[in-house]
C-alpha cells in the first residue's frame, strides 16, 4: 500500500521537542497507533493522532512513561494544542 504524504502530518511539526516526540512515539507504538516513516521522519494521520489522544485521556491519571511523567504530559499538551488549532481553521 502506498502512503499518500498529504494524508499524514509530520510529528515534528506537532511536538517540537525530541524527548517529547520520543515519548509520544513510544506511547503510540505501545497502543498500536500507526506511525509511518516518510523520508526518514515520523508521520501520523489526523485520525490516528485523535485516536492516540483519546487513548491517552482514557488512561488512569498515574501515567508515567519512561519515569518522566512531565515529558508525556507535555507531548500530549502539544497534541491538544494542535488539535484545537485544527478545529479553529
């Protein structure tokens, strides 16, 4: 199956800091969220991004990935900010 680049967003444009991106990508993979590698960069569809956010919000409040709770919380704050800006466009 060919991946259409227009259907995918660069994760780097959603989550600007590499440590947060790493946490987000690991979280996504653990929860079977599809991340595509296009030109050596991780990409995600809007549908999968919303799915990851929904899973994150449904998890118990004791989320502690990589023993660094703040990184995953900050990563999903970036995702939330992006999703809100998409609604306003």
